[in-house]
């Protein structure tokens, strides 16, 4: 294959993600459309600063090859403001049959069934999970219900993929969820979109190949200007603590390295939006914006933020800085001369890459492949909790004016044994 000139590669990447993003966006609400806005295009699509082609991520030469002709029987739940149930392309995957769908709101349930080309509906997740035909469920319900819903699915002997975050502000729920995943031995995956953005994916490949060495410093940022609360099921978004929704940002450290945060000091900003005034939200949360500094298991630091009051700014992005190299929107800069293949795995031609930097289709495909190959999905329970729980502790720190706090650790059993 001819090596693509870097500029050509970047142009193609940008064009492809814009085209797919536009198609997806046409069906979505304004909030969810933000995933396809220019500010949320893959960072690699931005103009280059470093013109050395040998030092840049390479496009894939691989084509998708089927690994099985088996069809996994899926249930899909949740068609809220973001219409997430149908946004990941499960209904278009050659190894998936959608058996049934559900949303508590009948009109949404009907729309979801139509979008998934599926006739069978259930009035709730709780009813759907009783269907013995269904082997796996995608939970795209409201964030406060994720842990409870995933536990319900697993207890009915089905694999589960959930929209982010894994848990909503509760360490007890994290423990319960972990216990259930470990006890059942079923597949659990959190659909963190930043993990499958082109830049974050490339950082992960380069990190694993040794192109950064240990990370000295990382930045992960999620900006979502929202002077008025975005609509949500029973109002869960109204005044919510910013870093209870940390995973788009923490993905730029945990999703790149597979390593962990150990402690945090976080500060909050008290924006003047009505939902954050005293008594205005159920969380007693005064902060519109939170910025946390974490220590990492590599001995480095990570600045992780979630900000809602910076006028007009909507973006999900990150940068990594290591002993041997660094990477930002402009690409890789460092000692590694020949980079590994950094493009995302090929998708079946029927599956659209979708929104949030073309990550949706990849997340669905990864979950399907993990079931077919009987392996852990990339963002398994330990990674999911390691991306979610640090944000909960960061919010506690912000409420205590930045007091340094320890982060509970969630490691796979093998790693735990090695550390003891
Ligand atoms: N980039 C990203 O990864 C990203 C972006 C947007 C949203 N999200 C996540 O996606 C999820 C969905 O977002 P949304 O804005 O559509 O949520 P939403 O609050 O608007 O809607 C949730 C839907 O779940 C349904 N539901 C709740 N309990 C149910 C039950 N027991 N059975 C059946 N249906 C039930 C509700 O009726 C509602 O329609 C959220 O958790 C959000 O955090 C992730």
C-alpha cells in the first residue's frame, strides 16, 4: 500500500468523520448533535504543526473480515433526548439480531422499535430482561439508573453494554456492580466514546508500543456550555456535579495507559446559572465547572476537567506528555521513529462509525466481538470504574476546597495479586 501523505490522511479522516457525523446528527437532538460539531471532530483532523510524515499515525490497510456468522440476540433499552439506543448501529451489525426494545415512554419505545427495525417491544427494561431469547442488552437509559439496570440485566444472565457513566455518584453502587459482574462472569462494557476517538485510540497504540515512555502529565477535558439544563429523564441533569460525568476526560489517561489515578485535589467554579444556586438542585451542588489534579500510578499527574459555564465552548479532548514523546491535536512528537498502526479496527461495511468522533460504531463492534471471541471487552468493568469513580472523589474534594483525597482502586484480580 502507498503510504498516504500525512495531509491527505488528515483530510480523509476529517471528511469521513464529518460525513458520518452529519448523517447521524440529522436524527439527533441539539444536545446530542454536539458530538458531530466541528469542535468535537477527531483531534487528528486538525492542521499539522509537525510535518515529518514518518512520525505520524498511519491509516489502516485492513479491511473488515467476518469472524463468525453467528447472530447475537440483543435487547436495546432507552431512547431519550440523545436517542442513544439506536445511535450505535447494533441494528446494522451483521452479527446482531435485535429481538426487542424498550423505553418507559410508549412513544419513544415505538420510535426505538422503528429505528431498530424490530417488532417486539417491552414496557420496561425490567420486563425485557425476562425474555429468554435475549443474550445481551445495550442500556442507554438515564445515568442514575445505569448501575441498577446493568445489575438487573446481568442477574438475568445476559451480557451488558451501558452508556456512560458506569455509576452515578455512588461508591456503593460501584461495589455492587463490580460484585455482580465478577459473580456472573458475563461481559460488561461501558461505551466511553473518547476511548474510540481517533486521537485517543492512536495515543493508546503508541503508548503500548513504548512511544511515550511513562506519562509525566496528561490533560483530559470535557466542555459543554449549558446555561440551561439539557433535558433529561426525571431531570437527572439539572445541576448535576460536573465530575460525576468524568469519563470523556479520564479516558485520555485511563483509556490510553490502562493505569490508574491514586489521589486527587479538585476545585470548583460557582457559575451563576440558576440550576446551581442554593436549593436549586437535588445534589446540593454549587459548581458549574470542576478542575481536578490527579496523581497517577506512574508517578505523574493528570489535569481532568468538566466545565459547563465557559461561554460557547463544547469539546471533548486530551493531550498526553511522556518521557519519550507527547501528542496533542497536531500529532505525535517524540523519539519513536516508526509508529505502530494507529487507526481504529475496520468496521463491517454496514455499520456507520456514527457520532462523537466516529466512535459509536466502534464501541458496538468491540462489544459484539468480545462476545463472539469470548474475551474481555476493551472498556471492561475495571476500566469503567477507574474512569468513573475518580470523578466522584474529585467532586468530594471540591466540596472540601481542594482537600487531597485517595482514590479507591479497581483492578482485575491478576493485577491485584501482582501488586500484593
Ligand atoms: N458521549 C457520550 O458517551 C454520551 C452522550 C450523550 C449521552 N450519553 C449517555 O446516554 C444515556 C442516555 O442519554 P439521554 O440524554 O438520551 O437520556 P434521557 O435521560 O433523556 O433518557 C433516558 C431514557 O431512558 C428511559 N428509561 C429509564 N428507565 C427505564 C426503564 N426501566 N425501562 C425502559 N426505559 C427506561 C427513559 O424513559 C428515557 O427515555 C445517558 O446515560 C447519558 O449519560 C452519553
